[in-house]
C-alpha cells in the first residue's frame, strides 16, 4: 500500500515548478523534494509511465505531462498549458538526459546527435520557453542538472561530457542575460549517482567499489567521501538553489560529487 502523500516543508508554497526527465532517477527525486517543500510540480518525461505513477502517488502536488524536450513545438505547448491550467512557472529544473558511451573513434553520428538533442538542445528548448515568461514577470529560477564530466575528461564519454559542458555554459549565459530581471540560473553537477544511468555502466558486482576507489586504467580518481551519491543528494542541492536561501546565487555550478573531481 502506498503512503498518503503530504507536504512536509512548505518553503516553496505557492510556486509552480516544471521538472524534465522526472520519470526516474534524479528527476523523480527532484520532483518529490520540490513537492515536499510545497511547490506545485509538473513532472515531465518522454516516457509517460514513470511520471504517471508519480502523479498517482503524489497528486495533487505533482501533475504528470508527457514531453519530449527535443521537440521545441511540444515544449512550447506544454509550457503554455501549464501556465494556463496550473499557474505561472516560478521554477524550471532541466534533468532530462541520456548517456551513450563509446570511444570517440567508434562513436556513431546518431549517438552524437541524440546525446546533444536531449542533453543540450533540450535544455535550450525548455529554458527559452520558460525564461521568456519569467523575464517578463521579473522573477524565477532555472536549474540545469549537468555533470562533473563537463569539467573533467572521461574516457568513452566524450559526447556526454561535451553535451553537459555545453548545457552548463548555456545556463550560465542565460543567467547573465536574465540577471537584471531577477531570474536566477544555476547548474548542479552530480558525480557518480546510484541511478539507472549509472548502473548501465556496471558490468559486475564489484563495479560500485571501483567507482568509489577510482580506476587508474580509466584515468579516474575515486570519491573521497567513500560513497556513491543518492538521487536525493542531488535533489536537495536543487531545492536549495531554487529557494530564497539562495536568492543571491546565480550563474553558479555546484558540484555534488563527494569530492571526486578534487575541485578546490
């Protein structure tokens, strides 16, 4: 039996949030945390099953919408519908993303195209649609979930890392353009997080330990905190950045990776 859903911390009461890629993993965790803090959350994903299940558990605090962020017309239509039916958007969280791994010399044109279509162009589509309206209202928050791979080279992850780096810089530029209108734009960059995307990289039961300990053959350091992140760890960082506690933070890239990139 599913638990009765109730709002625990109404810090975001009265605000409306759109979360992409909310069908599973980090996106689902973000939708839950924002709803827990009182926001009316529109959870979107191109696969309807996950967000419909989330809506069933968390209604009326979470509403499901099917959305493919690579389709700019669909993005505009969903944003229009949400603002008309639920309320003006105060928060956008870009989580939708895909991972295609391959050495560069074996990377296909289709894998490169698909990766950028979701991870970069999708961020552009949603951010453009929402920022236009936020700017006119002179307020709002955009958070893009990037990756620490955007700042540290990874073997067999060139397309993913490049797409996340592009999305990160796009979000910072958007933040600069919108700063005078009071709209804040930030990035949360996770490291290895226990999600379906991470697990697709694991080939045996010892894989999580190798992620934590590091992999010299792959030129990868370990995680100093000695644990994989949970999706909730990333969601909490997002919730902070969209809250009034972060009202003077914009164009920031917050790494949530347990120290894996050794950033000072």
